[in-house]
């Protein structure tokens, strides 16, 4: 498998992008469900601003969580597996050594 | 009516606080209704972040809109009247000259 100087082959990068997109869709779907629930309980100004704070924190967290730079990908996948947004099986096609590293990092 | 050096008597300040609180409650109530409507239309990531942007802008706008400093109050009341969050009649008890100024500013 040709990985070039980055350590990620074009095929792996394509697979990585698909897997990260899938995890992102799952996280957003779960966020939308949480939002429906939270908004149904909003009844005073404090609740509204707590909801805004929640969304601000979530956006900040997600901006970092789905970082597609090659240098971040192993840690990104480890976090996504740890958070239940991806299974190790969904990383089939990546270099075996990367999957072993991701699995080990996800257990930490 | 004793207004001191600020131009607002303690009675007027008390009335002003009550009126601003009332307008704030109305604005929040309308914001909560808007939130319920908006969440029902959220279905993709872009919608979630648009909702966050909407809340950020609303919070920023409201932080300035309900400023209780004496120096801001005439403009604050003019905006609240203009935005339909208070009626001029709800300012009864304020110095007549202030009500005239607020009414004029609200029409601009």
C-alpha cells in the first residue's frame, strides 16, 4: 500500500473521510435528539441561555473532534471509537498497524 | 419629584426596573416560542449551527437591549416601545417629559 510521506494512502484517506463523515452524522443526529428534548423543557430565561451555552460547547467540541488532518487521524478515530460513534470494524481497509494503534488508544 | 443628579428618582427607577423586567419576560417568551418552532425544522448539521448562530445573535442583542443604566434608559424604553415589548401606557408614573421623549424616539 502506497502511503507517501504522510503515512496515509489515498485509499486510506478516502476511507477515513467516509468513516469520519459517518461518525459526524451520528453525532449530529444524537445532538438533534438531545436538542428536541432540551427545548421541550425550556421555560425561563436561564434555560434559554443554558441551551445556548450547551450548543456553544458542543460546537467547539465537535470542531476539534472531527479533524481530518493526517497528523490527527489516529487520535480522532480513537476518540470516535471510544465515544461509540464508530466501531473498529468500520475501519476495515485501513492499514492493520493503524487499527491496532487506534484500538489501543481507544481503550486508554 | 426628587430626581437627584441622575435625572431618575428612586420611584422612577423602581418603575423602570419593573417595566424593563416585563419587557424582558415578553421577549424571552417570544424567543421560547420561536425556539420551539425552529427546532421542529432542524434536520441537518447546518440547521443546528444556524440555530446556534440565531441564539448567539439574540443573546448579544438582548444584552444591549435591556440596559438598566440611567444614561441608557430613555433609548432602552424607546426601543422596547418600538419593538412592541412595552406600551407607552405602561410607563405611567415616569416624569411626563421623559415619556414625551421616549414616544418621540420610538417613532424615529
